[in-house]
C-alpha cells in the first residue's frame, strides 16, 4: 500500500480552468470575416411606391406661399405678388402676417431640384415666425 500512497502524493492536482486561447482565435477569425463581408452587403432595398389619387385640400382664397428655389433662395407670394426675400426678412414678414391672422397657414412650394435641407430650413424659418400651420404644395403625375 505504500506504493499506491506514493503515487497519490505524486499525482498532480487537476485544474478547473478553461483554456480560452482557441476561442479567442475563432473570435478573431469571425471578426475579420464580418469586417470584410459587411461592406459588400446591399443595405438598401429597391421598392416601387404605389400611385395615389388623394384629393387635394381646399386652399385659402389669398394664400401665403413661400417658394424655395434650387439654389436655396426664398420668395414670398402674398396677394398674387411674388417677391424675393432673405431668410431674416421672411421671418419678419411672416410674423407680421401671422399677427394679423393667427389661424392662417403658409404653403411651401419647393423646387424639384431644391435639396431637402433648403426646404426644411425654410419650414424652420416659418416656424420661428410663429406660424404653426404649414402645408406643402405638390404636383400630381399629370402636372396639375
């Protein structure tokens, strides 16, 4: 029995640790694969929107129309006269119009080539003038 006891003393203790080095290697390989393939994925989806035949809303008799041109220029049409204005001038004039008619709305006419940012900047200026009712003018497929 002394031989068995000597073997037990010489026997190494078992370690209860997980060797994570192979897992790190696998993770790095997967990371490289994902980094290479992600830019190749097509993130957009081509869709065709349906045609709509929505009725247009009634427009006021003498509408206040703000036109946004392709270069970002602004024009204000009141009572049939279209006048080129700066952004600050637009705010002042719309504030005066809004003071006379607080329930009035402003129509925004954006040029087809105008960037979205130009149109949104114009709407922001209209809002700063105190006008909260803003509508967008659009043209149907038939051009009307």
